[in-house]
């Protein structure tokens, strides 16, 4: 097994939930893609519960019945169906059975008999709230919506099963929280006004009288508040000079756990609500991203908290903090396939000043044993654009570094994690200021002696692919080559062809087809395609509902007509990215070979 295959076959674990006081369920990613597994935390007995090669998106559990619920799509098409895996069953049951529609999981009622969820089966452009009788399969639409994204929150269903919380995502700043009474279909906004704000990640009190939540209402940074249902009032509880990311409330309502995003490192904090809200002095997890894309989950008995931890050298795994015994330990362990810590590297957090004086953070990955001097560098740009590059284990980055290529992963303006103002510095007509951030970054790397100016490349996925195409068309002299994965080439055609329910949300970020077509054309890579000089590789999934394959085929067709050097990899069984092992084993070596050829890196 070569080094790349070893890295890709490293197992990871995330999104752990409690099945009972001794057993957890989680998503384990290994050779065949994501699977649901169970683990007895006392005995260490671990067993696989699902099989197959399709992508599992999310998981929930029902401790009263021991059932597992999960969402899964096929071929990357993002038409997730909801499946029920009962305690002693070997095969999951498809509860939704509408393969042309997308479903978001709400939860199971306390008796385990009724499923709540959101679905766009009635109209492709919007999500209604539904319930389904588990035994009979009878479906009922509780709430019909006329807008677009309406998806259940992370802790959506109240413990008594009466209320469902869901986010109405109308724009990049407007992620309002709504609450529907499942008994009568009446829905209200929480709080009930029209203010532009984001209210996310609720954590219910176990008497269903209210919940904690994360909100950025009237604040630069998201903070913790409490909403009381009887008075319909919201009170601010905890705030910081960084963003609060996730919440979880212990079963007896005593301990409130939260993660805080501190310059890209996610840290875990526990507050004792029965002791004046004082913060506990808990054992600290290793430095990295705590529950960055996983969940916080308290045990049904006692005070044991599950969370996910990852860093550059630490593949994602499930950990447990036991507040009662003041202890912390990992519960799952990655199969490393012969890799050691010397084969991986932790990124270094650095900052630079951009063209207008804005301080921009980035992560620097340097090959082990090599000084950060005069290196071939790939600038790897994250997607979103409202996303954030985190110091987590990423096989592709680790693979490039093992091949002798330094990787720089910036969080340019428009990224999340650094406050509301920072996130909106690239909206609509300011779109190209983030490209100027990359230009300033390249100049910084050269001036500091980190990068060899004759061996620099740019790469990115999704919006990062758009940024890659923008960089090679607007900064053509900087790059030896570039790799665009599922990126947008023409924002106008992207908005015309993306999934219907995504369009309005994306228009709030990029500009609308009705009012901003001239801006969409001006800021798109298509406007400057004649200026490109660097050889380009384009990677695409045929089933991509977010950035349809037409975007890739536009740029590839145009460049081939011009006789420009372009390589095109299109995977027929992939969606928004390359996630299947067999495709990664084909794609990544070809990508590395392309980079090394044009960056003039000898094996």
C-alpha cells in the first residue's frame, strides 16, 4: 500500500450519539465510505450496522427504543432519504421513499412512532414540514412553505415532541429560527420580528419550556442566548470576542457545553447552570478542532459528553469528557495503515496584511524536516464562500505535503469564524476583493522567502474552484498551474442551473439574476478567460446538483478551442466533489502528477 492509499484508507469517526447509557452510534468512514457503527463504551465491543458505498450525511438516535435514524443519498445527488435502523434489525428501512426529493431529518417523537422532517417533494424549490407514521408509513404535511430553505435545526424536536425548530435560510445573513407546533401546524419566528439575524444550534431544556441557542442578533460575533416559550422572550447569556459554534445541554439541565471558534481552533467549554453559570475547569482536549463538523451529545444518564476532535496529525475521532470523574479520553481510534506521526504534519497558524490593511489568517503546511524557505507552494482555497479552513486532518493536503509541496490554506475575506463584518466583505460587487487577498498572500509568501515565485499553484473546490479560476484569469503571471474542482466558471449560468431551492440563497451572496446580471458577468472567470496563461486541471462530478457539470464543460470547451493546456477529469458516480475511494485513488495521483509537472518538482 503506497502512502496515498494509506492516507485515504485512514479510518475516521464522527457525529456520535447515545443509544443508551452504555452504547453510542457514530459514523465511521473507511474503505467503503461512511457507515453506521455501534460501540459499547464499557466493554469496547464495536460492530458495523450499515453496509454499502453510498454517502451517509447525518445520524440521530432514539434512546427510548434504541433505534438509529440516518440520512443517505445515492451517487452524490444530494437527494437524501431518511432511514430507520431498529435495535435488532440488520437492514435499515427507507421511511421517505422519494428518490427525486431531498429530506432533512427532524427527529422521532418520544414514543418512537412519528418521524418529523423537511422535504421538497411538493415543490422542488421549497421545503415543507412533514410527519410520517413509522408503523403505517402514512405521511402528513404539517406546514406548507412558500420560500426556499426550511430545514430542521440540530436539536430540532422538543423533548415532549410538540415543537419542531427549523431554520428559514433566506439569505447569507438571514438564518432565522422558526418553531412549528406539530399538533396544529402553527409556526412563529423566534423571536417574532423581522430583524435580519441568524439563530442556530438550539439546545432544548428537558421540560420543553425553552431552549438555549446561538445567535448573532445585534452582535458582531454569535453568542449564547436563552428563549423562553411562555413569555416569548430571549435573554443573552454568554458572549465572547470569538464565535460560538455549537451547544448541548445535559439531561438534567445542569451543564451547558459549547464550542468556541478561536482563530480556527475550536475549544470546548462547560458551564454549570446550577452554580451561577460558572465555567468548569475541565481536562483540555488536544489542540485542534473540537466538533468542527460533528456534534456535542450528552449521555442519557450522568454527565458524559461526546465530541469529535481532529487536527493535522489527528484524524477525526470520537472523544468523551466525563464531568463527574473529571476525565477525558478517545473512544474511537483510527486505523493508520502503517502511517506514523512523522508522515503527517500539523499546520502553523499565520497572518498577513492584505491590499487594504485587512489582517487575513492562513494555515501553513510544510513538509517534515524541511525549512519553510523557497518552497513550491500550492495555495488551497476553501469553499463556501461562507466557510472556514480549519486545522483538521485532510488526506489530500497531507498527500501533497508528503510529495514535497508546501500547502497554504487561507481564510480570505468572506470566510466565517472572524465576525459578521469579515464574512460580508466580499458580497456582490466586492466579490473580487477576495481575489486581491490571494494576490497579497502570494506577495507575502514570496517576500518572506517561503515560496519560490517560479513554483506557485492555486487550487480549490466549489467556491474555492471559482476562486481558483478567478486567480488564474485575473492574476495570470503568478501561477505555474492550477486545479479547479467543481468550481463555478460563470455565475450567471451557475445560478440559472443550480438546484432550484439553492438559487435564492446563493443570489443573496453573489447577486441576483433579476438585478445583477452585469455584476455576475463582470466578476466571473469567463470575463477574463482570454488572459489565462497557466495550465489548468478541471475536476467534476457528473451528478453535482450544486455546481452542475455544465460549468466545468464551459471552461474546458473554451480552453480547448483556444489550444490552451487543460486536463479534464469527470467522475460519473460523484456529486459535489470526489468522495469515493476508488475515484480518489484515480484523481489524487493524477492531480499531484499535474502539479509536479508544471511546478517542475522532481520525484
